[in-house]
């Protein structure tokens, strides 16, 4: 069980920096008042961009779960495979 | 949601069908499992063996309650487009899980944790910290359960047009819930969640389609109408709303992720792979759940302009009536949808109740009253105390509070104070029990006082978040001044990630 296979999100700074940037994109603090128009798909411009960031957040977090988290999976799956054989 | 003209007998038929399905699922999930009632982890954590489908749906149906629809659509109606925040604050919960779930899962499996308190107890070995966190978590859970009980009654009596009165509705559905929970524990809760979650998902989508149909199928038209009639609801939010939004992300993200029933779902996962996969899917759920409910609320502004606060709370019922009148297809779908709302409330209530009982049996009874009791006895104590708690909460629920959202924020204010102990404790060895205790206590008192004195938010920041700030400050400051000296090699091993592999 070598150490390099372990992936734990808390130990990677970039994960949290990117999440903070996305969060700053979600909260619409950076828009001028004029950003209420135009409407895109029925959403005011600011709301559309904020929603787009929210969806990026969904994708990012979902991707992180699958790709940046691996502590005991290999071991558990190996055990399970053994049990299945037996 | 009172006086729905569209339902009555038909509503009763659908509700009865749902109740019977839940009982059957509960019966089959408990049948043939001899160990279920003799082991704490068997009963409360489904033997730590929930597979992907059950785990995903139980996460989903527990996190999204009937209140997500009945309470959030009116909020969108009143606040306008800034309620789009409901997508982000439900999503960020997964981000917070990533802070602690990976490691907690491994430790919990290794050390056989049943409740969140098991971790706090294992980490700090301090009665004061354990008791205070039990108190805060039970308080939060109790309030949450109460909210669900109130909502069940409102939804059922609304749906059946008062044919089933509020009190009877609550009693019948609580009895159904208690029965299947008694028979199958977490396994029954998770399997019924599959059915309840699917009905909720489909219901929301059909409801939005029906709403769009009523306004001519064009959401842009709705927005144009809103911009014309109530420009504040489409305008760029002012700074205070943005600060409140950020505060909401913190409060809900940190609070909802350490809900005891949420933590117990981490413990219940069959494997890391299953847990990861379930969270990865959960991350996509907010846009198609709270996002669609948000749109429903906005459409409501055009359909029923000018409702006041109390009036807007009835929004979902009002819209359901209109949608049901379109044609028989929508009529039946709306009845099923309302049954779905009831099912969704039950699916949240059952998980909260199970978690509540597990804390009474494993933590209060098992740690403080009778540690030597057999697991079978502890499970029984939890079941019986759960029923007593429900009776007590029902007694309070007969006088339901005004709007749903108010109590939703209240429960987080206190619960979230457990967060530093829970998560900081996972990684920071110097964190001391004393600092954690005083931080938690000061944070809870500050948050409670701010809320009770009417300062629910200051400059848009929630009292709970301000209390949490103080809490973190004391935890970190206190631990730096007088660090914990850990003598436990077991703990040392758990907290060193390299040793996480068993």
C-alpha cells in the first residue's frame, strides 16, 4: 500500500482556491446595476452568470469527488474482489 | 396550502397508496434480518452496507424535504431572482463534505462509530464537550423534526381539502413512519427514500412544466413581466443581499453537512467508492431541485401577483389547483405530486427521527446512563425514547409557527457550532477539548442571543455565522495558548493520514 495512491482533498490547496474563486463568481457582488438586462433564457444577465457559476460549482465538486478522493478504495475493492471469488 | 379544490377522496386514495407502499417496503427490509435489532450499527446504519442506489436516494430524499418545495417557492416569490442562491447553498454542502467525509469515513469504519458524538468522544475524551455537543445536535434535530411534523399536517390537510384534518393527518403519517422505522431501521428508511426521492424528483419537473404551460410556455415573458411590475426582483442585488448570500453559503454548507443524520449516511456507506459516487451525483441535484423550485416561485409572481407574506406561503397549493384544472392528466399528476410532497417530508422526518433515537440510545443512554447495557437493549431504548420524543414534539406542533423558513435558519444557528470540534478536530492535533468546549458554548450563546433579540442578521450576516466566528476564534486561540497534549496512540494513528489504511 504505497503512499502515493492516497488522495485526500483537504491536502491540496488548489482545490480550495478554485472553489473560493467559483464561489466569488456565484455571489453577484461584482455587477453594475445595468446588468439586470439583457435577458438570457429568461434570466437577467447577472442571474444568468451567477447560475452558470453555480453549475460550474456542481460540475467541479462532482469531479473532485470522483477524481481527488481515494484513501481506502483500492484496498476495499481488492478485498471485495477476493470475497467475491471465495 | 389550504382548501385545495382538486383533491378530496382522490387525494386520500393516493395518500393511502403511498402509506401502504412505505409499510410494505419497511416490512420487507426488516424481514429475515435477525441481527437488525440486536446491533446498533445494524439498526441505525443498515449494517454499514448501503449500496449506491440506496445511499444516493437516502442522501437526496433526506436533504430535500417537502419544505424545499412548499417553503422555497414562496421565498423565490417574495425575494425574486436573488433566491437563485438556493442552488449554490445546496451545492456547497458537497464541498464541505469534501473537507471531512473522506477521512471521517475511514476512521468511523475502523472504530465502529454509530453517531457523530462517537467521533467527538473519541477525539476529545471530555464529558463536557460530549454533553454540550449532544445537547446542540439534539436541539437542532428536534427543531428540524418539529418543522417536518408541522409540514406533514399542512400538506395533507391541504391536499385533501380538509377532508383529513391537520391533526389526524399528522398522527396517521407519523404512525406509518414509526411502524416502518421500527421494523427496518436505517435499511427501511433508505429503501423508502428511494421511492420517496423518485416521486419528489418527477413531481418537481411536472409541476414546473405545468406552471410554464399556464404562463404560455415562455419564461422570458415571465421575467419581463416581473421586471416591469416589480423591478427590485430582477435587479442586481444590493451589497447587503450579497453578504447575506455568502453568509447563507457558510451557514447552510457547514450546518447541513454536519447534521447528525447526514454524518450517519457517511458511516452507512458500503464502501468509499459508493460514497464518492453518491456525493458526485448529489452535487448535480441542486439545479434540478431547488433550481426548478426557484423557477416555480418566479412564475408564481406572474400567476398570482400581489400576495402578502401569509398569502404567498400558499403559493404551491394555489398553483397546483390551477395546474390540476388544465386536464385530467395534470389533475392526477398533481395529486401524485402532492402525495410526493408528503412522502418527501416523511422521508426527511424518518431520517431525523432515526438519528435522534440513535443519539438517545448510543450517546445519552449508552455513554452516560447504562454503558454496560447490551446493544439490543440500547436499540430498544432508542426506539421507545424516539416515540416519546415524537409525542412531545407533536404536542408542540399543534400550534404551528407562521412561516417555514424562519425555523429553518433557527436550527442551524446552534447546530453549526459543533463544526469546529468536528472538523478541525480531524486534522489539528493541538486542538484542545477545553478550547473546543468554551468556543462551542460561547458561539451557541452568542448565536442564540442574537437570534432571540431579533438580530437574526447583522449587515446580512447570520447570527449563527457570527457565533461560529467567535467559536473558531476561541478554539484556535485557546489551543495555541494551551495546546492539547495527546497521549493516545490510537488517536495519533487516526489523525495521521498515512496510517489511514487499515
